[in-house]
């Protein structure tokens, strides 16, 4: 899950805004009713949700690349099978999220087109490379961990199809997170080289993972309407803090050191305080200059272009089959 | 006794499943549509699962304490016993699907027969694999038909794949000294007994796909005695990299 870039405000004026209808809609949302595909909804709500769900789906699909990078090199058959199943789950999440977004009136093909043209975003975390096996542990433990923090509240999202998709996605994500942590435990209990591999991976991933929650609340303009519509239920900073509080003790249990000298436990608030996040890096990576942005998009476009003939064949075959079926009753006469 | 015919036979089955599973896993994230990523994931998982059970059984037969990972990760290519067909590169989607079809059309009836093996463990592994291979066969046959009878381009690619892979099909039906006694003892399956089923499946699917069954010319062989194509070494260099770079570590 990867709702990070979702704070981009939809600035398009809502053409046919009807104050009465909007008020009725808001009353339903306030009453915690689920909004379903055929229900009336403000255009801005539809647009915001379409973009959010599509971004979420794109993130699942692009996310298959950095993790898939280790399927053929997983260090044991058990790990290989688990990683293969995990990456397959991400593909499955992508498929149902696209289906959920389609209920809002945009086709999967249109959404894929937007991803390939660069018009749609995916979670920036996947613009970082997976360099060692420990990265697969870290992605499960931290990236999926952060995803779960973001997604659990989405199970109560006002839009029914999205909320229901999230229930299933969250179950699978928590399984992935446990698997990732278990990879980390094996490394932490392993040889000095394995411990070093684990530490080095944490050093690289910790800050980008904190960025997954999006810009600090003071800079996030989108939060207000998303909160009002009950698409979002916690602010970026609230979720980030929850994540840090849950994760730091897990890291210490592994004997790892977080790459943040300012990380301290505040006994008064019972929270872990953390240092300043490098928001310039965040903006740079979102804007396209992360280590792997170009590589990921190139892979996505290549797979689309190289396999166009397969999709054409499937379409042509389906057409032939339909024509044959239609011709049959006539032939029988 | 360590290097018994039963050990060799079980390794052949295990290596074939692992190498093909590994090949299919290379597609995940790179397929023409998401649904095919999921299908490759499923089929890859089935095959890797079969390999794991077979390796564990082989390790027990051998009795030297080698587990599934010791067998998969710490043998070099000449000790691998898979058939050549499954180590052939994925190529394009048609090449992968046709390879899968040629194998599944064989493996489905083969495991059906192996489910009656006198070796109870092999029989149990085969009984599970039959259900899996039924899906592999259905899925790959549907795609073979779709591609063969799709567009001119997909037809050409599917026919090319069939022609390219054909010389590797006869190895599936070979028997040798290692297997003969096991077949007589009712432990192994005589692959020639499933040949007729394979032929029938092929003729039916290829005709629907408007593809031409290639003529039997010279047939390649050698994988099951450790003489492989150049491709296997590269598969193993990826598969075994982490285990080899960090000897003795557990993961």
C-alpha cells in the first residue's frame, strides 16, 4: 500500500457542484454509510478516489520489480517459494485494486496508460534498489509494515469497494510483514556477514520508509478534504509516529541500530522522537531522480510494448471464437 | 547405499521440477498481463513445491544428511539430472507457453501413473502433482490454441517455438539402466506408457491451434545423465549465488 503520494490535491474545479447533493453525500459519509459504485458522489470525490486507488494499484505492480529482482536468487527453496508467493500476492492486490477503481468509471487500460506515460504516480519507495537479500527482509518488515499502518484505516474508507479490497489486502500484508521480520531474525542470528548485511539494509531503507507516510502535516494540503470524506482517517504524521513507535523496539530486538542519532524515547509522551527527515530527497525521488525511477519505468514500458502481440492475439482469438459461435445457429438451419 | 537408482530417479524428477519452476518464476512481474503474472506464480510455486518434496525424499533415500537445500544449491550442473527441455530459455511468451504445454501434456499422465508407485512417498507426491499438472496443462493448452489461432504474428511465434523445442521432447520418453529395474519393481513409471496420451493431447491441441506438429528429426538428450545445454550453468549461477557467496550460513 502505498498511499504516500496521495496528498496531491485535486485542483480541478468541480464543474457541476451541487451544494444540496454534496450536503446529502456528506451526511451519508458522516453517518459512516458506505458509498457504493452507483451512488451519487461529488466529482472531486470520484476523482480523488480514482487517483488514490489507481496509484495504490500501480504501486503494487511496480513493487513487483524490486522484490522480483530476488526471486531467482533467494537463498533457500523455502525463501524462494515464500518470495514468489509474496510477489504473486502483490500482483493480485494490483488486480483487485484496478477492479475497485474501475467501479468509479475508469478502465484498467486507461489507468495503465497513465502509469506508462508518467501521468500517474506510484509509491516512491520502489524507486530504491534491492541490493542484497537483506533488502527482501527489510521490504517485508518495514515497507509492508508502513503499508499496513496506512491501510488498516482504509478498511473503513467511505468507498465500499476500496474498503472491502483493503480488508483482504491487509490480511496478506500482515503475513508478508511477519515473513519479512522472520528473514531479519535469521540474518540477526546468523554470521557476522549476515548481521552486517541486515544493518546495511536498514541504513539504506529507514529514511525512505519514513517518507512513505508523505509530507509532514504542516505541508500536506490534501488531508482536510480526504479526512472530511473519510477516505483518510489519520494524518501523515500520526501514522508515521505510530509506525516508529511500533518498529523501533522490533529493530532493537534484532540488535540493529537505526541510522538516526536523534532517535530517543520520550518517557513523558511514551513516543519515540526521531530526527529531521530529508524532504529534499523525498521531493527529488518523487520528481523522478531516485536511484531507479528511470529503470522501473523502462521495465514497465518494455514489458507492455514487448508483449503487445500477446494481448492482440488474445483479442483476435476471442473475436474469432465469438464469430464462430454466432455463425453456428445459422449453419444449423 | 547412497547413489542408488531410486536416488537418481527421484533427483531427476526433483531437478526437472525445480528448473522449470525457476524458469517460470523469471516471468513474475514481467508478464503480458497481470493475470499471467499470477498464473506463472501459481505454476512456479507448484513446481518448486514438487521439487522440495522430491529433494527431501531423495535426501532420505541417500542417507547422507543432505536436505532439500544441500541438493538444490550445492550441486554443480553435471550433477543435475533434469531433462533438457525445461532448462531452455523462456524466450518470448509463446516459447514459454509451448514449453509448458509440451511438458504438462507429459507430466500429467506420468504423475497419474506414478501415483500408483510402490514407493509410498513418491506416490503421495505424484498424487498431489497430478492436480497441479492438470491446471498447467489446461492453462498452457488454452494459450497454445489462443496464440496459434490468434494473429499471424502469434501463430508464427507459436510455430517457431514448437519447431525449436521439438528436438527436446523425446528425452521425456527415454528409459535407461537407472530406471528399468525400478519400472519392473513398480516404483517408477514407464514413460513409453504415457506416450499415446501425450500424442493424443498434442494432436488435439495443435489442430485446434492450427499449428503443424514438427517431424521427428534428431532428438537431443543427455540431461538425465548430467550432460546439459549451456543454459543450465547460468540458471545455477543465479539460483545458487547467495548460498555460494556465504558458505555455511543459514537463511
